[in-house]
C-alpha cells in the first residue's frame, strides 16, 4: 500500500466556501506539500480541479511531479462518461493511472442501469490507457447500490474508492461500509472522526480528528483490504479554527500526525508478520 495525500487534506488552504486564504494553494504547492511531508503520491480531487490548466501548465505540473518523484492520481465529481473522458485526457498528460469519481446528487437520481450503460462507453479507453476508475461512496449513494453498479459495469478498470467515514451520511456505520465495499475497492480514503456530545446534552456531532485519535478502526480497515494492491489517500475533516492562520497551520499538523500514524501502523504490522 502506497501512502499519499488528497487535496481534501488542504480544503482550507485551497479555499472552500467563504473561507479564502490570502494565497490559495495551487497544484504546484500541493506537490511541494507532499514532498515536505515525505510522501510520493498526490490525488488531485474536485476541490482543486486540473481541467482549467492549459496543456503547457499540465506539462509543467507533470515535469515537477517527476522531479519530486511523486505519482499523481486524479479526482472528479460526476459519475458519467463525459466527466471520465475529460479526466482520461488529463490523466494521459500526467501519466496518472487512477481517476476517483464522486457521485453527485444528480447522479444519485439516475438509475444504475443508465449509469452503467454510460460508463460502459469509456471502459475500453480506460483499459487501453491503463486507467482505473474508482467510484467513491460519497454521501449520496449507499454501499449496496455501489456494489450493484460495479457488478453491472463488470470491468477490472471500474471499482470502488472506499472512504471509511462518508457513508455515515447514508445511515451506514463504518464497519458495515468497510465490510461491504472492501472486496470491490481499488483505492482507499483514510480519515478519522469522533462523536462529540453537545455541552448542553442535546444531541451530538461528528467531527474530524487526526488519524489514530478517533473511532476509525485502522487495523480493521487494513485487514479488510489485505492482499489488495491499492493506495491509501489521507485526508481529514478539520473544523475551522479560531482564526485563519491557525486553521492553515493545523492542516499541516493534522496531516503530519496522520502520516506518522499510518506509517507506524503499517511498519508494526509488517514487523509482526515477519516474526511469524
């Protein structure tokens, strides 16, 4: 399992909603962040789309990634052939071999039969280009429906990007989501969270924490994916802090702690397996 970072680890540094930093991070900055954190994989998601870049800019980004020894994966929102075809062109320019796709609310309103027929029109191109499409369990589509979609498409170039926490929005507990989707996974989004009781005793909220400091069963996730050739993309649900500077500083701190946690966990597991 290769460890990488996704651009949602820097949602505030890139800018989101009304939160716009004085100098929003660029794709080139994200590569620098990855290098500074000692990882050699970046997944550019839909919060930092590469579609607006010119051919010259894509070539420059590709050149910088090669110089830093960083592999690029792509991410997009919209589960349809048009979005995938566009990102296959970008993938060719960046030598990327995985495109993670997040279904939108509009996608959720379509029948699986129609989506599968649409995706089937680009599967041959994916195979020829050596690109795998990873559809994420992204808030709108419950896991059983994703399994049905993957089964309908029935291609080794179309699988699941397993996010360990997103499907809480579909009324699934993570343990259930992991058990259902792990056999179909080709990519992993790893984050952590905890439940925080309201101080007045009225309800509770889900909030993000650095990996290893919350409820995510890291070993359980790795066990479920044992023997599978896929990459781990780290991200987090960092709430806005008291001031913008603190928020941006915490993004780096949380990511550093998460990287340390997953590296330590994988190293300990590897050592234990060697001792058996």
